[in-house]
C-alpha cells in the first residue's frame, strides 16, 4: 500500500496534497464550491462510496477546509471555511487545464459571471467584462462537452449490460 504522507518531502505542495490529494477530495471540494453541501446530495452528485465520502469530509473538516453547519435538528451541511475558499484558484486552474487538454468534444462544465454571463478565466477574471471575480460572483452550467459525455456514458452502460446478458446466457448454456 502507498504511504498516505510525503514525509521525505520538504515541500508545501506535498503537505497540501496530504490534505487534498486523495482520490475524490478535489471533486468533493468542487461540488461544495458549486453549492452541493449536504452529505446525501454529495453522495448522489459524485457517485462515490459513502464510507469514502465520509472519511474525506472528516479529514477536510479536521483540517479546517470545510466546516459542518447544522441546518436542521441533527442534520448538517458542509461549508467552506476561508481556508477552503482559498483553494478556488487552484480548482479553476485545474478545470481550465482539463478543458484545454482533455475535452475533445468541448468543455463539459462552464463557470460564469452572474452579472454578465461571461466565463471565468483561470486568472479569476471575467472573459467578457474583465471584472475580478470571487466565488460569490459565479454560477455554473453544462457546456457543449457534457452532451457527448452523457452519450458515451449511456453507450458504455448499454455495452456492459449486453456483456452481462451474454455472460448470463453463456452460463445457462454451460449448465
Ligand atoms: Zn462579466
């Protein structure tokens, strides 16, 4: 098993990765950034196993990146602390990098300026009006790449159900 920590590294990037570098963590943060805050909603939105979601959220809470806030008797939502909000530029940089290099069918998700609908650049300015933007100034919507991605997902699901059906038929024949 791989070590969870980077003890041999004298580097702040290694320390950061110990908190946000585990699988799913950045995607959990992305969703919280985009307004998904309840455990059940995060679970549904990400399709991640509940125990993984739980341990990631616990670490993020322990590290003060997110905080649990009650919204009802005994129910909590996860909100970003100011330390957590500082990760927004890093997340935007990753998103735009992926858009450039790994979005052959167009960008799946667009982050936009509430006031004018312009897109957010990785320098956190608005492409259209040039304003510097904070997290409160933006919203998101599906982009042109999302449709193609959905299509491929459906195709994959169909293919795997056909394979499963074949496997079942095969077993029947063998028996
Ligand atoms: Zn704008």
